[in-house]
């Protein structure tokens, strides 16, 4: 008889479809049964409110702004969900902003590789 093991849920937020799709595939390989994808902060917040994820993988730059940082802060504060950031543009100012708003949140460079993502998920969720 199979045990009722709760599904692990991930929310992936990226305005680049191919990157979101790649991260979604990696999250499935890491054992996340349900992966939802949002392309902007408004949709991410709505999805998290309706079905809270166990972890969020958030692009820092959404639609050309750093709005991913503020959306991630809201998700952590209101939903209590850990966040992993990903970005193709790492700069000192952005890292300082993340460390101020979301201390301890992992920041991954794009492209995001599965082994690096696995380490970040482990760090963020434990």
C-alpha cells in the first residue's frame, strides 16, 4: 500500500519562457511533483496565494526591472516560502539589495544547472 506523501510544489517566476521551462524540468527531476510558472510578479503572487509552493525560483529581473526582488520579499513574508534567485546579470548593487531584503537567499547565475539548483533548493528548504 502506497503512503500518502504530500506533493512538493515549486513556483518558477521568469519572463523568459525557455528558461522557465528548463528550470521546471530540473525541478521535476529534483522531485517536485507540481511546478507552476509565472512570467510576472502579479501572477506569481496570485499563484502563491491560491496554492502555496514549498519553494520559489525567482528571476531577479522581470520586464527589465528588479521587481523579482520585491515579489520574492512579499512571498517570503506573507506566504513563508523560501526563495532562490536566478539572474543573467549579477552586479554588486543587485547582490547588496538581495542581501538586505532577503538575507541568506541563494543567487544562481543563468543558465541554471541542475546540480547547482539542487544545492540551492537544499540550502533554501532546510
